C-alpha cells in the first residue's frame, strides 16, 4: 500500500513538472509582452530596459525557466499584470 501511494506521488510530481514546463514554454511562444505595447513604446529605451530587467525578461530563456521553477516550488506565481 505504501509503495502504491509513493508511485502515485511520483506520477503527480512528474505531471506537475510537465504541466509547468509546457505552460512556461507555450507562454514564451505567444507574441507580444506582458506590457501594453503602446505605452511601452512611449518610454525611453533606458526605462524600457529597466522595466524588462526588473521582471527578469532581459535574461536568457533558460535562466527565466529555472527562476520560474524555483518560484513555483515556493508557491510564488509572480506579479499579476491585470
């Protein structure tokens, strides 16, 4: 019985990993940014770069992915843009 519960837990963790990975990379494939492009284009380049840096969007995708997984493990799903 304990082995059965252990296997179900392993399957659960694998499923969660696959879902979070798919979600991250599918969101990366969508066009645009999380910011309103009209307002973003009015900002000077320096401020736009600071905005991207504050959310880590200036980092390579693999760095963003590792940071995303670390935050998901801690229960931090980021800032809501709504």
